[in-house]
C-alpha cells in the first residue's frame, strides 16, 4: 500500500482517469473491489455525474443525473460520512439501480465521501459481493481520502478548463 501511495504522488501530472485508476488499485489492495466508480457532485444544482468507472459496459460515464434526497444523501452528502451496505437488502431503499447491482452479483457497497475542508468533491464507490464489506472495511479506506481529494480537484480543474468532458 505504501508503494501505491508513493506511486500516486508521482502521478501529479497524470490525467484524471489515470489518477482514478490508481485509486481503484489502492482500494483493491486495502479492502477489495469488484466494481469501482467515482462520482462528482454539483450540490447547488442537485446533480451528479460519474467521472470514472471500472466497468464501462455496466456503468458508463453517462452525464448528469438528478440527486434525489433519501437516507443515502443524508448520510453521504449532508453528514459526509461513508455509506455502508453489507448486502443488497441494505441498499434497496436508496439505490434505484439495486436490481442491476444484484444482477451483476454484487450487493456490498461502500460510498466514501471525498471533501477538502468544507468543499464536497465527490464519492468513491466500491461494490463487491454480499457480505464482503463490514464496519471493519472503513478504517483502512481513510488512507485514500487525501489522494482521492487530489484526483477530484484535478478532474474538476481539467473539466472546468475544457481539457476533458465534464
């Protein structure tokens, strides 16, 4: 893991996609992951967009979607704490795509909010089979918070300057 953190530091001139791919590798090394996505949020406009995906076929980068207030938004967006669902049953009421998640053989989810001081930047989203994640999965992921904030800041800056599609 230390090697992955060192490698991340060397990526300061890398494209955002490369930084997010490196975050995926870090999360895989820490807690394991079957599907990894990153979402950027525009809180004032109440919209979100997927900016990275490990599975373009199942979860493509599709543009903006409306944020619908629910238990998940209260936990992740308002309180800025991780959302943990150990099984598909625990996320049915907050994920409209729960059937798709289940069809992929997944059910355990961690959505880790990423922020820099008071500015909410986005979430890194880890999915695995039912039962794979637990409360014990959360502490190791603290190690990716700072690198994730850097990746989101670079992605936002590039998108704002027209260097990538937003």
